[in-house]
């Protein structure tokens, strides 16, 4: 009883802190630019850790440790691909996207792509918003599943009740505080997540890395090889490509790209990139160590665990004082909230800016758009909650589908739009549609190369579609070319 009281008290204190940040952000949110992009005022630390925390989500404390627990250092293929993707996304996309979004005066990713190609039909904006809503329902659901597993494990709640409580926690401050609340809470949550991932495995480890290697070898030598699975069978090219290819998804994630657009200056983005890469590297190492150390702990102690994605929670509850355990378990809640809030905000902006304003009421005021955005947060949360109420949902499985969807639908279109002047409106539309549809269709196929992670064919086919359709149709209009030249000039000035 005493342990439960201490952990519960810590959780409540953490939630009160997040709510307080939400209230402060609410007082500073005056218009739609503030609500959806924080008035483009993020410094390097909030930009970097907000991007990282909203990217990794509960996956970092549940999915990746669970994968390392089951597969050993094979998980390095996945972690390495994600680290490379983080670095390349900041290097290739950040400054150019921030500058171009200022040139086009665009808040959302669909709005940017529409204005980049002067799409008067608004098809790009509406179709992009559709894919954002579709894939974010799965992504947000993954966060709610992670929240359900957390509350179920810590408080012994029924899974359904646990998911509902987690949903209410996330919606409450996102609803009012908007982007500033999301970014400021992400800064706190990012620091808490990385600290927890480094503290837990170090505290649980007996001896150094040499002892860790020896213990894993005693359990199963195949846990220590990159090239074989745990049964000793060689990893196929399809498996390795699928794991590394996770890194390709970064270029199309709307909630990460929003941080680039919201940065205070281009110079801040250089500092933010360094912070983000270091944070990601430390967090990945910590997450893998949690899984590996947890496997040794379970094997040696004889403790049973029904779900490898709960290994972080098991270690925390078994090793630490209840007050410390409460803080460390709050890191999972931080990871969940930091992503789910960002996803809800991007989804609400898609509904408010890209559907409501474009198709229903073109002259809607800024205040009306914010109100619609807040209503959308609640509506999207309810749908995601329904999807999450399947108890056997895998955090990693839900994330992988949504991650691939965004990477294929928007990654090639965004990168080429930032670098290739010859790309036109038809090419952009073809790339977005073919990338998104490929993910949905490929997911239903199996056998041979159909088993490769769907993001690979999605990105390849999307890129081909953009290039071929752009070259086969008319060159961009003179106004689009002039805008691109203005962007290149501003890029030099803002650097």
C-alpha cells in the first residue's frame, strides 16, 4: 500500500506540473499561428528535445527495449537506422523547410506543399490532410496503448480503464495550450526520458559491459550477433533492409517537421541538430541496455513477464524505492504524452486549417480556426481511443505502420520540393498519393520481397512518381519559379 501511495503521489505531482505548463501556454496563445506553431519562437533546446521526444514516444521506453529483450543486439540495425535518419533529417530538411515555410507563409505541412506549387485546386492540401488523419489515428493509438500498459502495470487497473485515463491526461493540456504547451512539456519530458533510460540499466546491471556480454552469451550466444537471429539463422537481406529503413521515415513526419518550422532562427537549428543527435544516441543506447539487462534480470531472478514491452516497468518496480520508481515510471508517461500531444495537434491543424478553412469556411477567423482545432483534438482522441481498446495491440506494430505511411507519403515530396525547382504540382500530387496508397496496399501482401518493411517500396515508388510525372507534364508556372528563387535568397540571408 505504501509503495502504491508513493508512486501515485509522484504521478499526480508530475501531471500537475504538465497542467501548469499547459495553463501558462494557454495564456500566451492568441491566434492560430501561436496555437499551431508557437509563434515560431522555439529556441534550440525546446526545438531539439521537442522533436526528439515527440518522435520517440512510448516506443522508446516500451517498443525498443521489448525488441532488444527478444532479439538481442540485432536491435542495433533498427537503432542505427533511426540515429542516421535523425541526423540527416536535421541536416537536409530543417533550415530549408523553416525558410520555405516563411516564404510561402504556411503553417501546416499540407498548406506548405499546396502553396509551394500554387495548387489552386487545393487537392494537395486536402489529400495530404486525409493521409495525416489516417496515419495519425494509428500513431496516436500506439501512444494510448502504451499508456494503457503503463497504468495497467503500475496501478493494476483494467486495461480499458487504463487507456481512457491515459487519453484524458494527454488531451487535457493539448486542448488548451496548443503548440507551446506541447513543446515546453516535451522539453521536460525529453530530459526525463533520457535520464530514466540511462539510470535504470546502470542500476540494474551487475558488473560492467564485459559482464553483460558474458551473461548474455550464457543465455544465448546469438543474442550478441548482428547477423543471426536468436535461433542462429542468418538474418535475411529483407530483415536488415527493413530494420535500417526505419531511418527513412523521418523526412515525412509532420509532427517532427513542425519543430523545424517553429524554430526561432536558422542559426538555432544548427545547435538544435547537435542536441537532437546526442539526445537520440544516448536514448537509443539506454533503451537497448534496458532490454538486454532486463533479459538477464528475468533469467536470473526467475520473474515471469508476459509482454517484453513491459520490461522497463518491471525493472523499475523491482529495483528502485517507490518514490524514485514513481519518477522513472513517469518517464514512460512523459514519452507517451510527448508524442500523442504532438500528433493530436498536427491532426487538429489538418482538420482546422486544411479541411475546415479550405472546404467549409474560407473566411474563417483565426479564433474560429483555433476553436475548430480544439474540437478536432477531442474528436480525433475518441477515434484513436476506440482503436487502442484492443488489448493485444503492439506499440511497435502500430508505430511501424503509421511511420511508414508518413515517410512514404510526404518524405520524397518534401525533400524534392526543397531541392528540385523542376518539380511541379502534378508530380507532388502523384508522389503523395502513390506513397500513401503503396503503404496501405503493401501491408496486405506477404511472401518473399513483399515481407520487406512497406516504407521501402513506398518511398521508391513515390520518388519515381514525382520525377516521372513532373518531367512528363508542364514546367512549374513562372510565379512558382519566382517563389523558389525568393526562397533561395532568403535561405542565404537567414543563415
